[in-house]
């Protein structure tokens, strides 16, 4: 219990410091700064989920023209390494500037429903970020694409694994905890009990009350997966 409370305090203080203005750079770094060696990216993507899932998943890797399939799977899951371009579209507002942070590496494995309805949203955000768009311009592009049907509608809850021991999610926070991502359209944090942002409890992390709401549910740190 003492270790849990110490971890909670560290994460909470780290988030609070970042939200008070310890923000990432406010102009786009060169695109090569976001790239990874192909084999390393594949290994990192696979570390997002247990082997019984990721070994059979489709793997996408980042290229100068966006994410491309580098391994075709057979279970409907898709694993990628998201970059800072996949920061929240709306809230928390202070985290939207992560689009400019090339140190962010967020391995994630989408279940089949999320691969169909959520991954295109993150791929669009990534393409706009790669074009050097600002957070406001990315948000406008997402809004237009969703309103006109260029992005799939979010009518159901879907899920993704983020269990990698090597993820780097936020300055001052690093890997945080392995966790499930629940894509729950229009959820508000009050629906989960108003648990604190950054705590090891279920909480809305991104874009509350919108089609793009994300709920995170931390799991036991011992479940964190190391890449080969």
C-alpha cells in the first residue's frame, strides 16, 4: 500500500507539473526525429499486448507517408506505435502540444472494432501532424472528417491494449502503468466516479463528452510486457 501511494503521488505531481506549463516544444521537429528502425518499431508494437494477441495481429509501422502494414495478421487486432500526433483533440488542453514531442512512443494494439472505428482517427491525426499542422488545425481536420463521414462513426465501445513496459507517454511520467484503453463515446469522468487524472484508477483521459472520449483502466504493473 505504501508503494502504491508513493507511485500515485509521483504520477500526480508529474502530471500537475506538466499541466502547469512544462510543455513540449511548440513547433514541429523534423519528420526524421519521429522515425524508428523498422525492426525496433515492430518489436515495440508487439509489446503492447500479450503474445497470444500480438503474435497474430497485423502490425503497422510509420513511414514518411503514414502508417503502412508490415505484417499481415489473422485475428483482427492491429498493433502500432503511436507518436505525439495522437495527443488529445480537445482536452486536457495542455496536452495537445504533445504533437510536437518526438520522444512520445505509445505502443497500442486495437481490438477488431477499434481497428475499424478508432485507428483511422489516429492515422488521420498522424498524417495531419506529419504535415506540420498545429493542434487547432488537427482538431479542425478531425472535426471536418467526422462530420462528413470520412471517419467512421463511433457508435459502440471498443478496446485496445497498452501494456508495453517500454512506452513513453508523457514527460515526467514515462511508462505510467500498463492499461486498457476503452474508447467510450461521450463518456464523462463523473460516470466513472470522478477519479483523479493520472491516478491508478479508471478515468477519462482524453476528450470527455465527445465522440473521441478515451477511458483508461490501469492493470497490475507486473503485467507490463518487455519487447524481445
